[in-house]
C-alpha cells in the first residue's frame, strides 16, 4: 500500500514528548482495517517534516515512512496537492493555482515514493497506490519494477475533461496514472471522465474501460501497460461500527451528550474536516433560515457541528474558518437563549469511539458537500444506527449518494430545497425513516470496506483479455 499519509501522525504532546495520533480523513479510516488483515507494508508520510524514521510497526501494520521536508510540505502537499489538484478535481469551488515550482516538487516527491516502494516490494508483488497526491507513482514504479502488478485508487472525484484541461501538466498526470494496470474511482462518472481525458490528451485508444497504448513500430500490438478504469466505491468497516454502537460505555456517552445539550427533541449533526468542499456555509445558511422562519426552535433543536482542523496553513482553509466562525457566532448571537444554543460548534478532531457516540446522540445527520469523493461520515452514521432510528440528509454531489439512495437527497446550492429536505427528515414518519435506514444499513453490511478491497484486488489480478483488445 502506498499513500501520502501513514495511518498515524507524529505529534508533540503537552510536555514536548513525541506521540503517535491517528491521521485525519477517510482514506486512513478505510485503508487501516484492510491493512490490519494483510501482511503487506504501508509506504507513506508520517505527518511531521524534516525527520527520517526507520520502518516500524503500529497496530499490527508494518509502516515504511517517506520523509517530507518543509519545502516539500509547502510545495507538494499544501501547494500542488491541495491548492492545485484538490480544487481542480472538486469542481473548481475555489480557483486552482498553477505554479511550476509546485509541479517540480510534486514530481520530485512522487519519485521519492516510487523509489521507496520499488526498494521494498517483493518480486511480482501487488502494489496499490492511493490518491491524487501520488498520480505519477504508477508510471515511475512500472519503469523501475516492470515485474509488479500496480493498482491505483483515486479517493476524490475526477473532473470532466473541460475542467481537467486547465491543468498545464494534464498529459503527464494521465500518463502517470496509465502506468497502473487498474485505476479505480469512486463513481462511474469519475471513471468515464478519466477515460474521456485519456482519449483527448494522450495517444492511447480507449475501448470500453480500457486505455490501450499505440501499437509498436513494427505493427505488433502493445500488450504491456494497458490500463483499465473502473468504479469501485469505497466503504467502511460496517461490523466494527455496529459493534461499537452496542458498547454500553458509548451508549451512555451518547445519552450524556444529549443531556449536556439540554435534551432537545431533535439533535442535528454535521461532522466534517473544515474544508470548502463540505458545504458548511450552505448548511449553516439553511439552518439559520429555518430558525429565523420559526420552522425550527432553539431548545427543541440543536445543531452539533464538528469541524475538524485541516490544512490550516492553506489560505482558503484559513479564510473558510473565519467565515464559518463568523456565521456560527452570528447565528448563536441571534437565536441562543440563556439555557440553550443554536449551534454547538467544535473545532476539534475526535477518536472513533467519540464519533460513534456523536452519531448515536444525533437524530439527523447533515452531509451537504458541494463535491465529495465518497463521504464516509454518511456511511458511518447509517451503520451506527442499528435500531434504524434517525435519518440522513445527503448531498447528491457526494459519492455516497450513489449507494445511500434512501437518504433525503439534496442539492446544497438550492438553499430552499435543502431547508425542505431538512424539515422532511425532521418530521419523517418513524415507520418510513426506519424502513429507509434499514435498507441503507443492509447495503452497508453487504458492501463494506473488506468487500471494496477484495473486489478491487480481484479485478487487478485478472489477466488481460488481450485478444479482444489489440
Ligand atoms: O491527508 P489530509 O490532507 O489531511 O486530508 C484527509 C484526507 O482527505 C481526503 O479524503 C477522501 O477520501 C475518503 C475515503 O475514500 C472519501 O470518503 C472522501 O470523500 C475524500 O475526500 C483525501 O482524498 C485523502 O487523501 C486525505 O488523506
Ligand atoms: O473528529 C473527527 C472527524 C472525522 N473523523 C473520521 O474521519 C473520516 C472522514 O472521512 P470522510 O470520507 O467523511 O471525509 P474526508 O475527511 O476523508 O474528506 C471518517 O471516518 C470520520 O469518522 C474522525 O475520526 N474524527
């Protein structure tokens, strides 16, 4: 497994001691259980800059750290990955920036990951590269180690060719990905966007889900390096979430959370990295209008919004924090009473057990992303409600909308539509909500993260249908 992040981050404790903390985000949530069951190694960055660490074990996973220095952090991680690719791939919600120095460093760091992987992979091994930070690794790795079988999974959306074409290095990125035998995406639309760009910007021929390099000069067909693109929607460890949801301590904690909120009739919940893709401002606007209209009343309703810190030095993230905190302050100023609050805003990151307690404490989960690869929070909320209580309000622009079709689907750009969606969820007949939650939970039981990785790895191991392709 090769990913920008290892499952743990190196952080400093209060007394300056060095500690390991679980890394943020859904990629780690999904990959960690898969790797705990495997005897492979995980190559990735350990979250701190300027130190080289030897390989080590953590929670039964063999970890191989790849170092990043301050310059890599600024140019490769905050720059090209999170200020060029991230906004470009998420519908240009904010304008992507294109800087040649960032691109140069992205190439350099991708090479470092490819070298580290080439060094540790056994002969003929399967290597699975994760996400947009490492799109050049498949090709670099194939050049170094033609014996490997290489898969790639893109956790975020892949944009339409019209948007992707803005990228000055679009051809190099596509060729980098095409080094993989199989490129997986969250949604069918992402896979077809990728194949359309392959057709438009490389010399490959696209046949169905295959991107085939040109024939050799002697006219013989080129069977090496044929790449296939498919949708493989990621999921969660459904059984683990359900098990934690039955843990008496966690159930007690959920009750305590509701009590501390003043036992309102309806608890709404949002849990997001503080990211402009998550639609936090749109959500707060809709909620604020429902309070102003008198459709929801403080004391009877409370919104708990967890906004976990993310990419804090990137300007757009710092701006978003200011905007969200201004909105929360103003909402609370206007609608709070002495005893009750409109929004309980928490700029923190919580461990899994507390996350499950929060899901259990909530009646309605609000996932209103403007664009999101999958959104595992939506799936975790449904899986945690093993009694089929509660309801999920879900943006149609999150990958999870393809699977959680029994949720209340909303377009977060349509504030009136979102307000009606929230009210529909709040007032839904319990028989109907319970039927919908049951169907979604059944889906998640069958389609968990183990099935995701099995299906992907099985597809990756299949031989090429050479006769039909060349
Ligand atoms: O590593 P960070 O920069 O701190 O960001 C955290 C992760 O965010 C993104 O998560 C995505 O993967 C999830 C699982 O597939 C998916 O549900 C979500 O929609 C995506 O946004 C990012 O893709 C990861 O690489 C980051 O580690
Ligand atoms: O305080 C927090 C906030 C989030 N998460 C986890 O982080 C993941 C977020 O994944 P998602 O796909 O929803 O979004 P991403 O952050 O990857 O864009 C989920 O597993 C959450 O349970 C967590 O452990 N603590």
